[in-house]
C-alpha cells in the first residue's frame, strides 16, 4: 500500500471497497503520520483514536459482508475544533469552551462524512472563535506551515489546511467567514472550497458571524475536494438557513468540457498590494483559461470595510456575556476585536447591511457578462509566525487582517469560491480564487480539475 502522504481519498476509497487493503491499515498509516509530524506542526488539538478505530472496523465489516460502506470508504478525515464531535468538548480554539460538557452528537457535516464511510481521526487547531487569519492560538499554540515550519499555516482553519498539506489526512473540514478556508488553503498549497452561503449545513458547529459563516472541505486534489463536497451536501432541518437553499443539480463530472468559458480577471483592488508571486500565479491561471481582459469589482474596498463592521458587531454581540464575566480568558487580540464590535453604534452596521444589498446586486450584473472571476487568494505567501507587519504595495500593514485582503469582499455576499494552489520550485505556495455566481460550485470544481490536468495548479505534499 502506498504511503498515506501520497494517496488520494479517491484511491483509498476504491482500494478499501475492492478489498485491496483494509480501512484499519489506512488508519494506521494516518495515525503514524500524525505521530511523526504533529509534534512539529501542531495541527491537532485532539486525536480521536478510539472513534477512528471504531469507524475503520465498521467499514471493514461492511466490506467483508458485501455491503457498500460509502463513497469515502476508509478515508481518514479531521475537523476544525469548532465542529461538534460526539464525546469530546468543542473548544472552538478558546479557553472558555473547555468548561463546556462534551458534545452529545456529531455536527451534521462530521456525521455525513462518517456516514459516507469516512474515518474521523480528530479535531484541528484554529484561531480563537475563528477570528483570525494565522492560527496563532494563544491557548493551543501556533499551527506551522508544512512547507516551512517557521511560517504561518494561515487561518482561521490553519490546522485543517496544514493537516491535509502534510499528508496526515486526505481531506478535512474548515469554516470560512471572511476567508478562513481560502487563506490557509493558499498558504499551505492545497485546494479549498467555500461553497455558496447556506449550501452546506452549519448545524452542530460553533457560530462566529451567522450571516457570513460558510463551511467546506480541504483536499490535495480537485477530485478529492469534489468527493468530499458531494458527501457533505443535502438539506438539514437543523440549519434554518437551508430552508431557502436550492437542491444541488446533478454533476456532469469533473472531466466535462469547459469550452466557451467567459473569464474575468479582477483588477483594481484585487491587484493593488499583491506581490509579484501572487500576480504571476493569477496570470498563469488566467492564461490557461483563456481570459482576455481585466474587470473591476465595484466598491470592493468598501465591501471589505462593511464586512469588518458586520463581523465585529455580530461576533461581539454573540460573545458579550463572556466578555462581561470572563474577559481575562480570551486571547487579548480576540477580546479587543469583540469588545470593539460590541460597542459599535447601530448606524454604521445599518449602513453596512444596506451597502451589502447594493453590492450583491452589482456583482450579479457582473456575472451576466462572465461565468467565472479570478483573483489572488492572498496578497503574498505565508508570513513568519509572530510577524506583526508586512509590506504590501510599498506600505507597511498589519499581517493578520491583511491576509484576507482579497477574500472578504467575496464572503460578504456569499459567493462560492474554490481556492486552487500554485507552487513553483523554490517558492512557497500561493493560491488563486475561482469565483462563481451563487450555487455554481460544480462548475468551479470542473475548472479546478481542468487546471490540475493542465499542470497549472497542484497541491504537492510537503
């Protein structure tokens, strides 16, 4: 059996279903990889060994009995520690939640991966309450980038991205409120999907900003990303947002043609400040897709500012009881942002919500001209852990908020985005955002697969 670090989820599932190898053997390889690397990278906050063994044995028993164990048969996966996992405490990167009782049931998305034959191996490190872009957690330590352990894995789903990049698991679950899937996917050199707002259930996960929270998978290939996404789909009565979500259409497959694609490359805000490496990655994808021109996303900078207002206000209101009684138990940086949001007057929040409706309508008009838009995922490769500032466009700016420079305007209106990785010899990874109109995840995944087949994007294991 090939080492798990180079084995795709699809290959594992086929091999387990046809009896080439057992789910328990795959699990053993995953646990060995975690044992070898996690002491350095700090991706996991909990390794759920007993649960994983039970999952793997259930899959092997099904195969031996001639039953189909599911499309993810024997595939190890892990989830950001904001997802409920039955029997363990959902800490959401915080100190305060460690005083909570263990979860009684799995979050819907965790349960769906297990029902599809996936083997749950643990919970993954994150920024406290998902409020950050670097996964430098004050309580659990920093997650390190597998491509250079002195550098950030990005955040807030840094543990999820780094665990996939390092070959600990083929797929993982993360969340994206302002860029928390796309930023770490880019910095760690893996694929990440932020689906349309509401497409995937949020039930059983700790909220951050209810009107902006999205959940989705990470993987080392477009095919594995699609495999995970398919297993995660479906209406969930426990998530009220899903009442207005259309059913996902049948996928024509990742090898379906993408001829006649109208591609727009975002300019203006989405190029200002980007490093040469980020722009070269963007241009490579644009060339491969036959993009012929650049286009402005109207008022992108204002959209980012409005997203900051909504994030701070909703997050601050959610955590106000703990801010009043347990302020000292927050990461000081998180506490300051939540306090500022809790004190935000109503007027700017109302203005942000009104602008949000206008901005959504303007972007819809843009998609009348284009099928897909392209933008960098981050302005630069991974910064050093502990690095406070960086130079973008000749200006010194804080690292943490500005890693999400190009992701926030898109989360703000709930668009689906696939982050695809690009890494050239001797360079750290960067990523490019494939942005589509609402509910067009399948098209974005087909484009990601095309770029992978063309050799433009890839997610090499560190």
